[in-house]
C-alpha cells in the first residue's frame, strides 16, 4: 500500500483547524475554519477524485474522534456516506476496541511501527486526512509516498505547521491545478528522505 497525505494548508504551512471555528483551539488558535471561504466546485471534484482512488483512511486519534463527532450524523453532505463506509485505521496508544465508528480498526502501539506493518500489506492507497502529529511521525520515518496539498492563499502567522522547523525534505511536483478561489491543488512525491 502507498500512504497519501491529503491536507489543507496555508501559504505559511499552517494545517490547524481548517474546517470549523471550534475544530482545534490548542495553543490559543483563533483562526479555526480558515479554509471554508475557499471551497468551490473544483476543490470538491478534486477531493472526490482523490478519495475515489483510495482504499482506506489512516487517522490519528484526535482527528478520528473529531471526525466521529461530526460526520456520521450529517445528512446534508455527500462525504458522509463515503466516510461511514470507508475502512478507517486509527493509530492510538490510548483508545480501546471496539471503536465506535463503523468500519474502524485500531492500530495500537507506536505509530511508525504499526503503520509500516500495515503499509507492507497489499491493497489500495491509505489516505491520511488531518492527523498532523501522525503525519509528522510518518514523514520522519519515510513512510509517506505522496502529498496532496490544498495550498490556500492565506497567511495566518500562527498555528501547527505541516513541516517542523529544522526539517529538510525535497519534493517533486507531479500534478497541479488551481481552483476558482486561488487554492493551489498540488501533488508532490518525496525525492529525498526527511532529515532533522
């Protein structure tokens, strides 16, 4: 399996709380919901195409719990049924089975080890949504095969970032397009490992 990171980020690399004002206020973050004004049909089609190619989701605990609070009961959105029916692998040292959301499997233990074992299995791509801490662990372990970044024309100046200070990684652009709201939909593949 390949691991694909699918992430909304700002121009300055912030990934925290793109979807809702109350999504993630850690560290006093007050810009929650910053991606909402940029949604358009191009982005929707792009997200649908990307999710249509994947097999399962790979989520960290915080993102899984947040998604579970919001998505299973939404009837006004085409993503609800997809998310409910998709296999979800959840990396956590604290959660216990059974997990509450249908089609959810717990990957207990150290993230890099459990995900590396899963990645060696045959199957379609694993897509990581949100899950910033998990993504950083996977990057440091060289487990990410592709980054699908929705780069928003916005600078926030604060918040959790996709790439930590002091990291070095070389990426190769393999596809790009732009939405009507100026969001760059860019697909990158690593051409060198992350070096701290």
